[in-house]
C-alpha cells in the first residue's frame, strides 16, 4: 500500500494557509516584474492562470514561454516565505500508517522539502514526486497518474491519494485509487471520493472506512 500526500494545504492545513499565501505573494511579484503589471493585475492573472491551467506556471508556459526554472528560482527565493510548524501529532499520525508514504506535489521539490523539514516529517516519506520529475507536467494530467503507478509499482486500490483539490482526485478515481478529499468545507463539496476529512488530523477517524472500501 502506498500513500500519496499532496503537499500544500494537505500535509499542512488551511489553518496554516499563510504559508501558501507567502508563496502566492512571490508569484504575484514575479508577474509584476516580468510584465510590469500592477499588483492587482498580477494577482488577477495569477488566479486566472491557476484556474484555467491548473497552475500559474501552466499559464505562463503556454502563453508566455516562461521557463519553469526561472519561475521557481524566483518564487522560492526571498526572506518573506513562511513554513508550516512542527506539531508532534502529525509525525505520529504519518508513522502509524501501514505501507509507504510519498509526497505528490505540483510544486518543485525544494518548496516541499523546506516545509517537511520545518514540520520535522521529512523522514516520514520515501520521497517526493514533484512537478520537475514529470517533465513539468502536473496533476490533474492523467499521464502523471499513469507514471506514478509505474514508479510506485502499484496499481488501483493499492494507492491512496490525499489532496485538497477535487480536480486532482478525479484521474486517481478513474484508475481505481482510493481518494481522500482534505478540505475544511469538504462536507458541502460535491466530490466523488472514497472519504472526506476537514484536516489531516482527522485521518485516523476514516482509517477503517478507507481500508475496507
Ligand atoms: Mg494542495
């Protein structure tokens, strides 16, 4: 059994969303510099690209020929980035899971690595499946999920994906993976998935349901 954890807003929750906002501010700064846009315009385009292309980078590559390296080198630099905090329960929860644990993220490895170190859970994972390792393709592109099955040497219900974005769960469902939506508003969200939790801390509560279905 292999557990695949999205990084942002899944391994750390919406209660620490200021971590992701600090990265978003850097993305906005990148757009302001590159296109000489105002902060408000840059912010709007950031959100628009993310909605249309899955990631801001997706839009920048498709429409403006921005290279992933220049983009990530810029947004992962600077003193203003925040990191999620160490909490003992998180480590205990992860280490209690049977099987292998991986991080499966649309970010570049160094962003997730820094956060895992800050949360002191880097040794809870066998590795990080990041956007660079998929030649800059990312969730929810179906070919990425097919590649994960090859790399993990596991298929279907042997794989469990936890993610805060409903769109990222759909290709996993199509392959028969077990899927967990992790989102504070999950109960109101109409999403097909194996189980829903508001926060990672609730994972033990759905554990038996998850493994019997
Ligand atoms: Mg996420």
